C-alpha cells in the first residue's frame, strides 16, 4: 500500500496540473473572445430589502440585428 501511494501521488499532482493549466488557457481564450464581441457594463442593482446586487451586462457589438436576452439570477442570503 505504501508503494502505491508513493507512485500514485506524483502522478496525481501531474494530472491535476495538466487539467488546471488547460482550464486556465480556456478561460483566457473565452475572455478574449468576449472582449472582442461584447461590451461589458457593471452595475449595482438595488433590491426591495436595500441590498444592492452586483450585475454584469454584456451587450453585443454587432447591432445589425436584434438579439435575444439571456438573464440569469441566483438567490442570495
């Protein structure tokens, strides 16, 4: 069992490093694509109870047609 741990731990760390580096590369690509195609606005929207929710609004730079809206909200405590 001890030999298995010694062999498995370095392999697990290498696998974790590869997966995380690929995920970070994908995030950078997505960020560049978003900046190229959308204008980002950030607002604080007041709620009835006085809390101000942070909101990001992405507006397409291509205004040659009407685009649908996608709204996602999450509950807060």
